[in-house]
C-alpha cells in the first residue's frame, strides 16, 4: 500500500509538470481540455497497472508487467477512439499528452515496485 501511495504521488507530480509543459505547446482551450482529460485517464491507468504489478509480486513479475503494458496500450487505443471520435477532442493534444504522461510515469515505476 505504501508503494502504491508513493507511486500515485509520483504519477500526479509527473503529470502536473509535463502537463504544464504540454500546455505551452497546445495553447487553445480545446487542447488544454484534452490535456486535462488525458491527465486524469493516465493517472487512473498508471495506478491500476502499478497495483496489479504489486499484487502479482516478484515470483510472476514479468506476467504482472506485461499485464500493465497491455492495460496502458488498451487505454491509449480506447481513450483515443472515445476522445477523438466520440467527444471530438483534438487528436494531437489527446494522443501526445496521454503518451507523454504514460511514458514518463512508467519510468518511475521500477524504483517504486522494489519498495
């Protein structure tokens, strides 16, 4: 539980900082709404994937990690379809922000899985 709380805090911090950077590049109100939406989706997906990897544990670490990768990839595809096609959000802001959030926060995962 402690590791998940630390990871959640790290993900939120990473998403906030990188979201501010992306808001400079994507400055229209629609783009910024897409970035905020992607931030929420990324935090939920990352914490869920991390929790699964923690539950699976060290003996089956690779299986837990692969499940996390599948969750992230499925999130990207489903959210991309929903946000761009159904909600008519700008595709570049939606996809670039989500990929950025997922990638950067995944880099923090190995250190915190070891806790």
